[in-house]
């Protein structure tokens, strides 16, 4: 008798003597999942400032059904969950987990709004001045090109007056800048704005590229692309030549 036969007999005997696996209580599992899903549904609805009646109307359901879902007494089907995700502007995978949404009150500024606007007013003024000097324009020239008088423009640059957005857009155009040049880029609100900007740029990508980026299996290729983008031009050229040598 060889070793493999002995091993097979030993494994069979161990399996026969092992206690039977405990039966899963699916009714309890389903009830627990229904309650978790209900909490996520209610949380998502409140995060969107919708009443149960408003969500019910948008989904073509009764308010009683929405409340039953949220209490875990009933559960939506997958097509109904897809409609909920679409209406609440959430990825449907949000409802597959247990993570609740960040509440809006948790995103309050640590700086009082009045102080924030005054500080940003000064920063925008500095950026206006820098952009004007970069463009080699005088106050009078920029004022004329943007439909603003020189005195008001000077007050903008010194942070003495807030710049209404339509005027800021005209100034940005005259300076050959995007309005986003003046956006906050540091701190709590700056991080949030940057995230929104990145999301908007992602949505502008061709559909096939968005689909590729969203695939978990694409991560190694994206990491390679990121590393290549950080190489100096001469090193990048050398890498390209080596790839050509291998493929040709």
C-alpha cells in the first residue's frame, strides 16, 4: 500500500468521523439582511432630503411600502433597488454593504462662513494680481478687456470687494484662465471641490475608458501608466525603445 492510498483512507475516515455541518438558519439570515438594507435605504433617503412619500412617488410605490422596506418588514427586489439607486444618485453596490452615508451635517466647515469668504476674497484677489502680471496687462487693460472699471478691479485685487462670479468668469477669460484657477485648492472645502472636479473629469472620459478604469483587474495597468507618466522624457523614450526592441 503506497502513501497516497494511506492518505486517502485517512482522509475518508476523518470525514466520516467529523460532525455534520451546522444547518444555516436562512430565515434569520434573510431577516437580518432585510433590516440592514432597510437602515441603508432610510439613511440614503434622508441624505437626499426626501420624505418617504416623495421617494414612493418617484418609484411608483406606496409610502407604506417604502416604510416597510426601511423597517425590514419587506425588501425591494433588485429592479426596485436599481430604481432607488438611480433616484438617489448612488452606486447600487452601496446597498450590498453596511456602510452608511456621510451625513451632511458632518461636512460643516470648521471655519465660520463669514471668515471663510473674507479669506477666500483676499486669496482670489492675489490670484487675480498674479494672473494679470503673468499676462503682462495693466489694471486699465484688464478692466477694459473684462468690462470692469479699473477702480473696482483694484478693489478686487486687494480683497476689498467680493468678485461676483459672472465678473470673475469674464476676468478669467480675459486672462486666458479657467474659472477653476480661482477655486479653493487646500483645506476641507478645497479637498471636496477637488474631488468633485476629478469626478466630473472622469465622467467626461469616453465610455470605454471609464469602463476600463472601473474594472479592478485594470489596476496594475493603471499603476504602470502612472509610473510612466512620472518618468522624465529621456527615460520614457528609453523605455519605449526597449519595448520596440522586444516586440519587433
